[in-house]
């Protein structure tokens, strides 16, 4: 995770961190092919999907970004995921 406002893990401050970075260090964006890193009901671990849009955090305590992903497979459809649950393929 990359600190956005100068906070770091050593200070034990929550701060505002953003997840959803690809393996090469670039930011995840709409159009990226992603794989799930956590299973959910109707969406097994490792399911592929296409990122459609980003939804920034709301409120002061939210430290995550939601991503709308068009999932492939038997239960295809749009689902929202946090960046921690996705990896760019």
C-alpha cells in the first residue's frame, strides 16, 4: 500500500492508504484484467474480471477504494471489490 498523505506504518497511524496497485507499481485502472484473491459467495478464488470503474472512499475513516468489476464465468455480472481483493493479471 502506498501512503497518500505522508503517514507510514511505523507511526501506527491509520492515515489514508490506497490499495489497488498492479505488480509493476502502476495504479489499477478501468480496463485492467484482474483476478480475485479472496473467494466470495458465487465468485470463487481466482475468478477473472474486467475493471469497469473506481469509487473513491467516502468519509474520513474510509481507507479503501471500491472497484466495480465485470466478473466472468458461471455467475457473471458486476460486483464491487476492494483493491486488496484484486490483483492485476
